[in-house]
């Protein structure tokens, strides 16, 4: 997610290469959660048989994972399935009970801890445990809530206090060796895991040219980038992700296909346009490499890329999500939106339109930091499912992908 107004102000190392099997294992499980009948040639889970990370048993992983997610999916009501498509934002410091009730009433399956909390690991774990006790059950089996946060470092670190390290900015992390970054990232991930957080909405894979620097509103202004070249960003975003995978916490490559060439911040600005990036730009290298290494989540931005799709913002673009991300780059995991709740970039659309446009374009998980938008969004999705079989199939595919990711995170109970 891009930095909010409150936050104002080549070659891989040997250490990084050793992380590839573990990250690939995560991709394998995410891919195998999709039933064979729903897998297209561009989304084949064939590579799932090649993972060799801890706990992986080659091809034997696929039937058990698919069986688990299929069983849970079959037992869900329509409302429960739709709820899995959403990640709702809740204050990490002062959770609002009315907002929590909205998420619970709409069966929302994932929660993002937002704002700033200095309460520390123990208090955060207590909060997360309370959320998990409210998770949906299907045929007596709990479908755990995927809890996420923004823990990049620098200006963007939601959780701090006892047990949480102060994480430096991306630009500082980019000055370290990849081996050092991977080691530190594993430590940061271990802190999140101890707090019950299973997904970090990081690393930033955006390449901000040196000539643009801090004039780049969403990334460069806050020193969120790992560097100013595709190779540096690729190697260091990869090291960050590898460290997190080592500690058992999932990561999110963002903000596809890159916010490094824009001036405006989509959180606070409408009509943010990138007129430089193409489907073959070198700035896609960090995403391409991260996807090859098995990134389980990719976040799609709310900017418009005129040389890729001049009509839609990326999150609403079948060209960006379906053709570029899924087919050209071969991403098989969960496509999550940048915030569709209060970002100014999508304010001209109703909440219902935002949800429908994202899912119709091929997105899977809708992030909204504004829980009040959820009822209208879920209602719109349920209505469209009744009217449109192809849309219903996209929803079902999305739920399977999300359940597979939850299985990898240890959030599903299977028999």
C-alpha cells in the first residue's frame, strides 16, 4: 500500500539463491489449491511438483492441499465465499468494535492492521488471537483469518514497541548486502510471526529513477525504494522476501506494474498516470524475478499505465492483470488490490463498482482500509454472481487461491 498522509514527511548472491526452493514451495501450495477444472493453460500448477522446501513431498502435496481447500470451499455458503475475497483494515492501536462487527457480519476472511501501534509483540498477539476466535467455521472446521500489515520500514512500519525492531527505510536496506538483508528480514518476520501476523504487504518492488527521486510522491518521497536500478531493487526485494519465507511469513510484491515513474500518490491524488512503463520495461524485473521465486501475493496499483492500457487503472485492467501479470509473467498466486476503500484514485467509483471492476479484471482479494465500504461491495459481488456465470467462476477461482494461501499459512484445519 502506498504511504498514507499520516506518514508525511542481474546478479543474485549465493545466499539469495539458496532461498529459492522455500519460496517456490509457497507458490506450489498456492497453485495446487485451484481445482483442475478451473486451471487454464496460463495458470497450470505443474510447477507445484518441483518444490523442495521443508515439509514438501513433491507431487504428494497437490492432492492433499487441493482436497482440503475443495472440501472447505464446498461447505461454504455464498456469503462465506464472498467474504474470503476481502481484507478489511482495522486500527492496530485502537480497534473499533463497530468496524469489527461489520467485518464479522460480512464473513471477511482477512484483516489488515493499520495506523501505528507501539504496543509491542505481546499486545498485538493478544489482539490477533481475539480476531481469530471470531473466524468463520465451515462444517466445524475453523477458516482462520489472514492477518496482514504494512511492515516495510522507515516511514511505513505499522507495528513497533517491545519485541519489534525499528526497521530502516528501503533505501537504507538497499545499501546492505543481500545476505545481510535476508538475515535481518528473517528476524523482522519472526517478530511478526510471534505477533500472529501471517502476511506482510511488502516488499516494495518499484524502481524510482535517480533523476526522479523524492519527486516521486508515493515511493521516493518516503525513501521506500531499495535503489534506483531494476537490478538493485530485484536483488534486495528478493532478499527481503527470502528472509520472510525462511521465517514462515508470506510477502507481497507491490505495486504492480510499478509506481516508480509517477509523480502523484494514488492514496491522495486522482488521475495518477505513468506514461513511461511498457509491458517489456526493465522496471518489471523485480516483479518478474519475485514471481519466478514464488511470491504468493502481488499487489496491483491504482495508477493508469497509458502504454499498457490507456483506458483503465491497473487494478481494473484485464490487460494488466490477465495478460501481463498472469500470462506474460506467469503469476499463479493471489492478486490483491491496493486500497479500494478510501484512496482518492478510485473515489469517482462507487464501492460496488470498485469491487466488481477489480474482480472482473482478474483480481482476487479486495483490500479496503474502510470497513464501511464492505457491505455494499459484498452485496454487489453476490448479486453479480447470481446474474453472470463467468463472473461466478472468477469468484470461485479467487476463493480457491485465497484458501490455498491460507493453507500455506497454517490457517486451515483439514481432516
